[in-house]
């Protein structure tokens, strides 16, 4: 058996590393939470177009001077168009709010902008989106638990779901610690991370199952180490090519998809790590053996097979 890297021999160090990341994420989520966007908190979105390129730094300074300290400003489509997000304000309708914002923005540009769109998201809608987003995560985890238990064995199901919870918590913790805005695009990225991480884990589990059945010698740890080494090149190439695209999106895709790309980048890195150092060690700790993956023999099969 050609064992190149002793991944499972390093599982204790990986457990300590994962534990520290999880503790930091949970503490941050419990203490300061996520910086929710207006998709969840409610607020007003104003899109304004200009004839010249917009300097975001000057635009933010002008809005702060006008009393809009909580405004989020970003380019939208081109450098001549901006998207301004504002939290709800009592006593002001969305029309009044957009007029005041446009006036403050015009001072920064020394020209009158064209208001392309004004959208208002009520607090109740934001609460519903928050609840629906949380339920989407829970339902996806439950569905994955059933699927993996049906395809493999319940020990593999527990290992895969634990790895997914690990990936989601660390990704959310990253956004909480750095206080990056969490909106619907980031939630979509988190759900995509679940799919990516599960795909990586299933590939490893498939090879482990094959080797448990085919290899007649070696301990469970030896067989799982061999399986991880056999799938390593595929895992690295898949993650590397995915990260190239995500880094390009984060750097060049504009602020609209910046946090989406950041969430996926963090999720891909953590998902690749967890498929090797979290999912497989957990299955080993649960005591998986060759007998768990063998198909049960049905009485009378040997008689039917006789000529």
C-alpha cells in the first residue's frame, strides 16, 4: 500500500486548529453577530447615474456630511453609476429619502444625477428573509444527512454533516470577525459552499468505500490514508482552478459581487481542508470498518447461483 502523506496521523493537530477557528467564529457571532445588509434589516436602495466617473471616497464623504453616516456606496455596472444603500429612517418616505440622498450626491459630483431606481425593503420582509435563509441552511443539512446515510452509511453521514457545519460556521465567523456585509448574495454563496464541500467529501468517501472492499490488508486508518492520497491530486486541481476564478471575481468583479466571491473563496479553502482533516477523521473516530460497507448477504443467494 503506497501511503505518501499521513493525513490521519495529523488529525489531532487538525482538531486543535479547527477547534480554535470554531471558537473564534462562535464567540464573534455571539458577541457582535453579522453585519446584515438591507436585504435582511430593511432599508432603501437608490441607484443614480452620472455622465462622469464617480469617486466613491468623495461620494461617501458628501453623504456623511449630509447626515447619512450609515450609507453604503458602490459602483453598479460602470464607474458612472452608483448604488446607495440606506437603513430605514423614521418620518421619511422612500421618495423623500431618495431626493435628499440625490441632492447630497450631486454636491460631490457637481452635477445632477439621474435617479434610475428606488427600492424599499420593509423590516418585516427583512425578518422573513432572515428566517427563510436560516431554514434553507437547516433543510439542506437535513437532506444531506439523509442522502449520505442512504448512499453510504450513517457514520459517513454524521461525518459529512459535521464537516459542513464546520465549514458554514467558519465562513459565517469570517464575515462576523471582519464585519463584512452579509446579504442575500453571501447567503447564496454559503449554500454554494455546502454543495462544493459535500462534493469534495463524497469523492473521498467513494474512494474509501472502494478501498475498504478491494484491499484485503491494512487497518482502517491505513486504508483511509491511502484513499485521501489517491484523491489528493483531484482535490487540489479542482480547488485551485475554482480559486483562480473566485480571486479574479473578488478583485475585478466590482463591489456588487465582491462579498459573494470572498464568501466562496473562504468556503472553498475551508471545504477542501475539511474534506481531508474533518470528515474523514470523524468517520474513523466513529469506528467505521469494512463490515459497515459490505452488502448484507441474503439467505438463499448461494443456492440460486448454483448451476
